[in-house]
C-alpha cells in the first residue's frame, strides 16, 4: 500500500530515514535543498508547475509531495522488549482527530517517548494529515496498534509498567508521577476522556493543575504537558 504525503519537513525526514519513496513531486524552482538530497539518493523526481502540482497534491502542500510506502506499526512485544531503563509509552484512548495525533507525535519525539499505543477501532490511523502535522516525527516514534486497550494494559502491567490515566476529577497531579519505573500514560478522547473500564484498570490517575476559567485542554496539549513533566523530572 502507498500514501501521498506533503510538506517539506515530512518528506525530508522520510528521505533521511530511507522510508520507501516511489516518486517525489516538486514545484519548479522550489525546495532546492530537498531536491538536491533526493537526487543524491537517486529517487524518482517529477518537477511540475504549480497548477499541475496542485492537481496531484492536496492544498497547503508547500510545493512538495511524495508517494511513499504506507506507514507501518510496531508490535507491542517488540516495543516492550527494547532494552531501555524506565521506558515511557503514551496510550491514546480513541483519539479521532489526526491533528491531535500528529501533534502528539511531535511532542513524543521531542521529549523521548518510546512508543504511542492506539486502538484499531475508534481511532485515527497513521495517514497523510498525521504525517504532515508531525513534521517528520512520524518517522522517529514507534506507533503500536492494538485490538484491545484493556488487554494491552494487562500485558504492560505484567511487564513492569505502571499505568497512569489523566482525569480532571482526580486529586493527584502530574507532579506526583513517579518516573523511576516503566510508565504508560493514558490520554483520553477529545470529548469524553478516558473510557470507564480503561480508567478502572489504571494504577492511578493524575490531573493537570490549572487556575484559569477553562477546565479542559485539547488532547494534544494535555499530552504535551504530561510528556514534558516526565521528561523534566527524569532530568
């Protein structure tokens, strides 16, 4: 399977990591640095004027697009068995907005998250929008697709992970997270939060302390704050 991706940084990272690229579409006279790198890699390049490029690519493409092999998911077992002390996974409970997933991937790459876990059903997939919003982070963060989040939580617990849910109604805050262990942080759906059964299976829940009038945050903003808190505490 293949997918068309757009955006300079998205395609630049795809080239750097040798993501399989079938063809690059580029607007005449633009993106010279990327064009040079693609030429060195002996990639197939199709230079077009703006009118014809925009017939192939979606809007806001930055004058560059590529037909690439579809993004692959990592297996849970492989991610668990990576030799690393105090791993950090982020589990997304039914995140449906591709912009949120793309932004979460950016934060995950910036602050050393080891993997993102998403369910097969009721969740956005790795697609072109996610890739563009991630600005290339999609190439560097493992994404695991699982059939059942609660079964996955059980597997993680059996492998030494603590499961920490995010919930605005709890008493503990993100400052109370113990980072000296393998962690899986659960971020809930944009509107409904974490599902009841998933929340019950968490070891404990935390909230983001806020003092303003708005008592909820976008899922990707919430994820970024929790991820940075863990990164900061790890030092």
